[in-house]
C-alpha cells in the first residue's frame, strides 16, 4: 500500500537559541499511524514540533505538511504541549475544554450549544467525560492527559502532534494513553506524531521513528 507524504523538509536549518536543531535536513515521510520523534534531552524535539506547526521558523529551507506550509494547514493539526498552565488547574476540566473550543472556533458557529456539543464530543472520544466536572488540579496525570488530548482533538484534525504525552505517568497510565492513541489513529484515521523517552513502551505500536541527533533527522521503519 502506498502511503502519501505527510511531512517534507527541504534543506531545513533550525535553531533554538544558540543550539542547532536541524542542519540542512531534507526528508520526506508518511505520518500514518503513530510516529515517534525520538532524541536525547536538549536535541530540540519541542522546537521541531513547534516548527512543524508554524510556531517557530527555520532560518533556512522549507517545511511542508501534506504539500502545504504549516500555517495553511494549522486547522487540520491538533497540538498537545507538555503541560497545562498553573492558572488553568483550578477550573473544571469541562470548562477548560469548552474555553478551548471557543478559542479555536475551527469554523463552528460561535454559539454556546455548538461549543458544548464539540466539547462533549472530544471528551467522549478520550474517555474523559466521567471526570470532566472536576478541577484540572484534582485529576491524576493520566486523566489530565486525556483532557489535553480532548483539547487537541477539537475540530476533528487529521494529524495530532503531542509533546511528551507519557511523561510523569506510571506504567499503567502510560499503557492506557498508548492504547487510546492507537484507538484514535485506527478508528479516526488520525496520524499521530509524538515525542517521548518511553521508547520501550512504544516499540510495538509505532509505525516509524524519527531520530533527532546532532542536527540530523533520520527516519527508521
């Protein structure tokens, strides 16, 4: 089966401060299934994710997602950062997701019923409705990640970019999140690109690994 090219880099140089993340890198790959972006601490995985979202700019070269520049396809990409700000921890999880729906808007009518339906839809997808009435700060790490995933799923994106979704979770919670990601990818056809240091937990489920090391990015199937 032929897999389309979801990600294409053309002679990309990217830096984070004085550190070089990518140095003249060209690469093309599918992001179907689950793709692991791996690398040691400090190699710039978060910076690369942000560049793929169009939030950080390369100093040279071009980045394409599905033959479009990241800014033009942003509504088709859901993003979950490493952590939720402390100011959000006191509010109910449902309100957090509802606010995100209103902020993103993604073509929905700006009406509270439409916003509420979308919030309920994504919470159901991630199995988070049962605890969505509780404050974010009262949730376990795994529950909080489900809320983050729900927020990333607003607007039915075709790609999900997740920054360390397994960090700080015990083994059981990690397995639950991995199973959820596999289910979302399989049932909804979403391509998942995630950073993680938990390579042993993911080895049996990833479709490919992108290894970031020394300014180079290499794809391993």
